[in-house]
C-alpha cells in the first residue's frame, strides 16, 4: 500500500531569488527551488550524477546545469537535456498557496 503524500511548506514566495535557484533545507533534505517563467519547481539539490549542489549551477529559464559536469536537466520534470546526465533528477510536485511554496512529500 502506497504511503499518502501531503503538502508541506518549504519557503515563502517572497524569499525566492527571482528568476533563479534558492537553496532550502527541509529536515534532512537539501532542496533547490526554481523560480521560472512558468511557475515554481523543486528538486533535490544534489545532482544524481556526481553529488554537486545544483543551487551552484547555471540556471536559464527551465534548465539547470550541474556545476560539476555541466549535464543539464529540465526543472519541470527532472529529465536530462544534455550529457553526461542520463537519469532524471528527483523532483517534487510543487505549488504556491497563500504566498508559500509547498511540495508534496
């Protein structure tokens, strides 16, 4: 039986770095929250390829580039968009509600 997921507050919208990546710690999780032209998205902050902090990568629109190996991912769904990245990064369903960014965990 699957465990039910709940919306959890992450950060207020006014604390986000506009058009950029904001690092957030939620319990033991290190997250990257992306402010994009189409909304807010969230992923684990560590790259699944080499463990680099994605918050230190180059971010452009919807694509985050790993600062270690320059593999890139679409933050909307985590899919790799350029090598050497081959596996999707871990993303979370994200919404904003009453001025707060929330993820489903």
